[in-house]
C-alpha cells in the first residue's frame, strides 16, 4: 500500500456523515404520497422508507413496525414511526400504541404520530389554522377549498413542500398526544421537522 494510504482512508472515513433512517408505517395512500414527496425533495443524509401497513388496523401497523425493527438492525440512528388518524383509535388501540412506544426500552426509536380527526387536518395546516372543531368531512371540504389540486390520494402534492414551515408552526399550536385526543390537532410535526 502506498505511503500514507491507511491515513488517507481514515481521514475519508471521518468525513462520512452518519445516516439517519426513518421507517414510516402509514395507513393509506394519501400519507404515502405526502412522505414520498418529502423524500423526493430531501437531499440530505436522511433515508426515508414509507410502507403502508397490511391493514389500517393498529395491531397490523405494530406488527409491521416490529418486523422492520427486527429485520433491519435498528440502531440509535433509526426511528420507526406509526402514522395514523385518531378517528380509527379505540381505547384498546391507544393502550397498545403507548405500550409499543415503551416496548423493550426503545422509546427513542419507536414513535407514534397521530392527527385528529384525520391526516387531511395536517394537510390543511399547510394553508391555515382552523379555529373551529372539524370532523372528517369538514377537513376534506376545507382542504379542497384551499387547494384545488387536492383529491384523494393526493398524488400531486409536490407544491406542499414550500408550505411545510407554515404547517410546522401551526401544528405547534394544535399539538395533541395519545393521551389527549378530544380535540383537533396533531403531533405529526415532530416527525416532519426531523425529515425536512
């Protein structure tokens, strides 16, 4: 080996940035399209893998997440997020999700992002901060008023990229958690902020 060859290799290794990995388990195509939009725009050292759970059922979403964590040598740079709508959650589902987050002491890598009543509320936050309590129909109707391109599964959502900072700011004002789902809101901004 040429003189200094090993030293040069060591120096190059020092410059290789660590790669964060995000595995996002979602329940529908709209969510998938949104995260794929972020992935296309993101050129940093973040790897995003987005998978629709086998069924939009909490047990299946948890099993899909566990399978990923077991099969992909998850480490301190890995986070696995389950992203779902609050309107599908029963009291049993909420307990299962809280237990999963704390399972095996992996709370640093096992996270849950929820939006009440549905993902479209998060999309609406890209445009405005609703002042009234909205149900699912009102969320979709409000989003159609704000964004003429919106139609499930919202495959053409690339224009939202520039509006993400506004959504992050508004979401902080409407933050909810697994233990406070009685109103509209989200904690999805905690994931999106890390991705962008």
